[in-house]
C-alpha cells in the first residue's frame, strides 16, 4: 500500500534546488537543501531527505525513501566514461540510507544501473555503474559493489564487504561482514572471508522465506556435492541431478553455477 496521499501535490522545501525539467509525481516530498537535476523522474510518494541529490538520468518509481546526503545517479567511476547520457532506473518501495551512493550505467557496459523493488541499502553503501539489483536485497552499512555486479532477489550482504566487478550474487545468498568477494556466490549459500569462501547453506534465510525443512536439506546436499568434487563441475552437476530431487530451486542453483564465468570459489 502507498504510504502517502497520492493526490497531494509535490512538496518542495524552499531551500531545495529542483530543475524545472524534473518530473515530480503526486505526493513527492523534497527536503531541505536537496538537488534534483533536469530529466529526473520521481514516482508517487517518493521522499528525499535533507541534502539528498538525484542527478540526471535517474528514474524512480513510487514510495522510495532517500536518506540524508545520499547521491543517486552519480557519474560512473569508470576511466572510460566521457559524460555520455546513461541511466539509473529504480523500482518501488526502496529505502536508501544516509550517504548511499549509486552510479549510473556506462555506454560500454549495460547502459543503465537497475534496482528492483523493496530493497534496503543501509548507510554509506555503494552501488557501482551498470549493477543489476533484484528485489528484497539488503546491503548492510558500508557494503560496496563494484561495476557490473548482479545481485539476485533476497540476497543479504554484510557490513563493509566488498564485491569485485562482474561478480554475481545468487538468490537468497548471505555474504558475511568484511568479506572480499572475488568470485560468484551461488544461490542459497553463505560465504565469508578474504577471499570469501562458501561456508554452507543459508539455512536461516531460507527458513525465514518459508522454505520447508525438506527443501533446505535438498539444497544443503546439492551444495555439499558441488564442493566435495573439488572443481569438477561436470561431475558435481551429474551427482546433483542423480541424488537431489528436481525442484525450481535445485535447477536455479545448477543453472547459476553452470553459467558462472568468474568461478564459484572451489
């Protein structure tokens, strides 16, 4: 449900600087000392806290909340970038904590950074250029994603962890605080360390999302079979298909590891 009256006209604090070509939907609230650049689109009920900046190329859906000092749509931190028009596209009902920074895409990358719905980016987190974030993702304070990272639905990244460019974080994965993630993180796993290594099943996360104990045991077995083969992916996939009953989660796990280009931290 919307958390505002979408019939209200936008409310802009007198100290804010909003370009006349920015598009503000009903119920938008812009706080003190904010900056909203030309071409920005803010959906119904979106609220900007003090000194937040939303820069050109940014389109946001409804009911997003942006904390103090956050910068959304900043220029990509890429040496190849030369000021081209690129985008940051944000869905609905996301929370951006204080001093969060998010870059737009690059022409040589995906052209846009994309963020889904119902995500929570805690204070001082960073999302680099051309990242793709699913739904229900949590970045804990200080977590940082390099460019071209993909994070699937309901993953949780611990505080101060760093993720290398082009890495994929799988669905319902959990990354431990202060970890250095250089390779892909398979769905449903927990990883931690420097470099991060798989420590087992994200059992608590799966239980909280309503997965049965039987399904959790199946996924735990699949993870063990992968890492017991010590890098023989073909053998691991064959064992999982033989010993783990088919399910959407098993098949997603298999597809993810088969498509990995950076490896999965054997």
